[in-house]
C-alpha cells in the first residue's frame, strides 16, 4: 500500500474519493497509448516513424508545460525555488534509475509479443533487432521515457498540492504559512519516488494484460473478462490487503526524522540519543518534589562557588542591584540571577551519576509501591545534559497505549491538512496510571498561551538500539530522502528513549486500521494488536499470523511477498492469488497437521469458503434484524450477497477513475464518465446509503453529463486561440444548468422542510388533543377512584361494626359458658374430694386393725 492511500485510511477518515489507487494515475493511459502505437505501427514504415516523431514532440511540449506547472505548485506551498528545481530534476532521474522492472512485460508466462523474445535472466521481453535498433525503435524508446517523465512530474505536482504540508508536518515541520525545510522536501521526494515507481510498474502490468487480451481472439476475450473481474476485486479490496504498510516505508520516514534529531543534537552539542523525560510521566512528583530537592541540594555548593569566583564584595553589589530592580535588557534577569543560574548548572552536572542517583532516590521516596516498579537507574546513560533514569518496558507500553487515541486524532487531522486546536485529554489516574481517554470525554484545547498548536506527546521507545549516522558513509550516500542511518547498540542495556516524531509509526503498528465510506472500497477494520503486532525502534514487529492475514509471507519479524507470488499477482491479481495461496496452505496443513478448520477449508476451496462466510454473516444479520436491531437490518442488505455485483462494478470503475484522474485535463472527460458509472454502481453497492440521501444520490448521477462536458471543455481548452473561448462558453452553460438544478434542489429541500414543519404542527395539534383526552380520562379515573375509596371506607366501617357486635355477643356467650363450666368443675372437684376422704379414712382403719392383729 502506498503512502498516499495510507494517509487516506488513518482511522475513521471518511474519504469519499477514489479507492486508494489514484497513485497509478495517467501512466495507464500513457502506456496504453504507447503500446497501442507500437502494435499499430510495428510495420516500421516511414509514415509510422513520422507519426511517432510527431507524438514525441507533443509529449515533450506537454512535459515542459507540466514541469512549469509543478514548479509553480512547489513554490506556492513554500518550497524554495532552488529546492523546487532540484526536487524536479533529481526525482525524475532517481526514479528512472531505480526502476528495474521490464520495459516490456510478457503477455502470459514466458510468451512475448511479435518481434520480441523472452530473456530468462531479466524475465522481460526484449525487441529483436537484426541490424541494431531502427529509427522507429529509438523513437519508441524516447516515447516511453518521455511518458514516464510526464507521469513522475504529474505525481510530483499532485503530491505537492495535496500532501506537501502533510508530509512536512510528519517530519516535525511547522508548515502553516511557513517555508518547508530541507527535511520536508526530502520526505516529499521520497514519497514521489515511491508513488511513481508503483504507478509505472502496476500500470505496465495492467497494460500488458489488456494488450494480450486484445490480440488473442475468443480465448483472450475470456481472459480479459477474468482480468476485469480480478481488477475489480483488487480495487474493491474486500480483505483489506491495501491497508498493509511495509516497514520499509515506515522505517524510511523514521530514518529521516532520526537524522533530523541527530543534526539538532549535534548543533546544540547535546547528548544523543535523548531519554524519555520523566517529568512527562511523573509530572507532579518531578515538579513538586524532585526539582525543588535538586535546588536545595546544590544551592549551598553554588553559593560557595560564586563567592570563590567573584568574591563577596561583588556579590553584595549584584544583590543591591537586584533589590533595586536593575536587570539586563536582553535576559530580563539581574546579574546575580544570571551568574547564579550559570554556576548552578555547572555544579549540579559536575557529577551526573551522583546527581541522577540522588534524583532517583528522591523520586522513589514519593512513589507508590507499584509506581516504583516503573523506573530504574541506568548510570550508563547519565551525562551532563541527560538524566540516567529510565522507564521500564511496561511503563513505556502504558504511556504509548494511553496516548494512542490522542495520536490517532493528531494523524487523522494532519492527514487532512488540518492543525488540530483540540485534542483528547489523556490523563493520569489518582493511582498514578496513565489511562486512555474515553469516547465520552470532552476534547481539551491544544493551543499554548500564544495561540500556537502544541506538539503531539512523544513516543516512549524501550530499546537497546538507536539510529546514528553511518561513520563509513560516503558523500554520495547523503541523500535527504534516504539518509545513511544505521542502528547502534546501547552498551549498558535497553532504556526508554524519546521519539518526538514516532507517532505515525506507532499508530500504524498498534492502532486499528479502519476504512469506512471510501467509494469503490469495502468497509473493513483490521486490528494489528489482535495478531500480536508490536512497535519497536520506529517500525512494526510483525507476526506470522498478521502476515498471513495480509496475504504475505513472514521472515525476520517482517512481512514480504515472494517472487512466485509477485508473478502470480501480475497475472491473476492480488486478491485471487492470495485466496488460492491460502487454499494451498490449508491443503498442506490438513495433510501435515489435520484440523477441522484446515481440512474444512481445504475441501471447500476459496469460492465455497468465502461464500459460506458471506451466507453465515448474512444469516447473523437477518437474525439481528428479526430481533429489532436496526444495524442488523442494514448490514443484511449492504453486506449481503445481493450487493456483491454492485460492489465489484463500483470498485472497478472507481479504481479506473482514479487511474484516469492523474491524466489531468487530458482525461477529465473519461474520468467524469467513469465516476458517473461509479455513482450508479454505488446505488446497488450501498442501497441503504442511497436511500438515506436521495437528493444527493440523484443529483450526483444527473451531474455526470455536465461533468463530462466540463472535462471535454478542459481538453478543448488546450487548443490554442479558439480552445479557451469554447471551453469558457461550455463551462458557462454547465454552470448555469448547475445553478438552475441547485435552485430546484433547494426548492425541493425547502418544500420538504415546509412539509416537515407542517407535519410537526399537525402532530402538535394531535398531541394537544391527545393530552386533553388524556386529562379527561385522568379526571374520570380520579373521580372513580375517590368514589371507590369512599365506598370502600363505608364497607370497611360497616364490616367493623358487624364484627364488633358479633364479637361482643360472642364474648358474653363465652363468659357465661365459662362460668357454668367453672361451677360444674367446682361441684365435681368437691364430690371427688369427699370420695377420696372416705376411701382414705376406710383404708386407715383397715391398716390399724391389721397392725394390732
């Protein structure tokens, strides 16, 4: 994926243009013309040579015009004139020199066109000259070179117009209304080189395919149909392969910024590499405790040094001046303050290791037990201007992940050419832990007291390596776009280094890559962290799982595309190639390490596997819709099988429109035609989106004929004398039609708004009536409730009286019964007592008789 598309795909940027393929641009058209001319004029007749010579002359004139336009564009964005000329000439020369692809690619396998032979060493097709190159071949070679120069220059102009300030800001330049510095120019050149080479190589491959299909009869027609489908899938990019960013691109930008930091440190005679400032991680502890402690510790030694150097009398004089308000006009400080500050620095930094040990001890005393685990002393990094106290790797990860959302916010706005005046508020919790801001948190101001934009927080990189200038580099190696920076080891071990401009790389490595709302592209989100990707030394540390997900192989913590896959992608396209490659891996895994997943995918194949995934997701969305989930209902349609044809057509035509766009005014009509077809296809690709904005959808489609006329007018405008007049007239007509259409559209919108307002009024009437009816029902309910309450109270009182009467009667009856029972009980007890006494008396007499006997 090229840098231009990567900038357009930074998290949650709803870019509605193209599909990330605009970098290929007009080269497709130019090479198609060149190849077409070659096929048509291969008879090498005199008229063909003359026609090609005329073509070259017109192309060279176009190149001169394009170069002048590019120069103007560069100076307009703040690039110095000398830098602009150097950038223009050196970029073209470097790109042509670096191109190692074929001038003529095979049309299929090892098969070349007529009069060309396959070279197994270069894998290219070469013209078969009998007696040396003919005049025709020489002019054909010139046509190709001029065509490439035009594309490189056009790419340069577009990058400058659209991305110059963005690229410069990535390397630390403040570009708003200021001159772009050398580092920014170097970064722009690096980007143009990368985009130009990608455009030339990809367009050449596409041209070779189309040329083969056009000359191979019915079989070629079938092959062309396959190619069109393959290109549509690649433009649509349903698996998000275009979201991958090669470490080479990230590392190159990082080397440029490392060189800039290295130069800045060398200029100030500072220690390199810089350590991550602990005052950022522990702001309160450092400012309120450590800094005052250092002042207290070295205050007396500093005063002693002043007395020894200047004498007491001089100090008394300076003290009197300070008390009298006498200050230096330049510094605003008294002589006493100035000299004290100078000596304080000398005294404090005389023994850096002792100084840092004291700071570490003071900091440790005020940190919690958990926070103490986040720092360690690293005396091998202590210098007079660098503190040898480091954060641990866990603390670096805590800082970086907490600021990820803030960095994504910066990158998102900078990529759109905006300087953010607000930012997410990353804060440290009361427990001393840095936490990412929540989505619900409000943004805070991002401006200093002077209204200047505050810099983005730096990245904390825990590493034992850092970039330094290659000591063996030669004069020719010092290119600003690719400085000779090499990695050097830190002898004492890994520490927390500060990278002030490493945010872009960290976001690409650790942030979710989101593509949403890009016309002609499948919406998709890929989270590298899910696949174990980490960030180290300014680049991504990729994993085997992530590389496989992105359709690539894995080696040395990086992803790459092997040679066989490159050839296959040239013939079949990336999406198809990767699907069949993964099918082969599933078959291999099923044979060596059988699993249900691998063997199932091996048996199904890529078509059935992806169809099953599509139907499964559709079934889930249908189920969600049935449960009343609005998002499920939308996805059931937009991500279902019915929209697949529309998405493929949308991807193809938007991608081709992107290719055509760099042709500028020369292909504006073709670009407008393709974009118009794309807008129609968008309706079938996203019918829900079209229904949500019906006027915008219809207006976009109806505007296509006007856009085509405008494009044709731009081409006609290139004709001397008459052209500009005709173009102006056509533009005036299309402008008038648009104005009228806008009036109609505004009228429809106004009418819709009036109807909506009237509907609101009618609804309000109905609501008022409903409220009155509701109030009446409420009053009736209240009256009924009051009557019911009274009736209930009456019933309750009567019931209480009845129950009381029954209770009183029952009480009397029970009392009478109790008295009777008690009397009867007394009689029975008396009788029983008499009987007992009689029996006892008789028994006593009998016993006496027995005893006397």
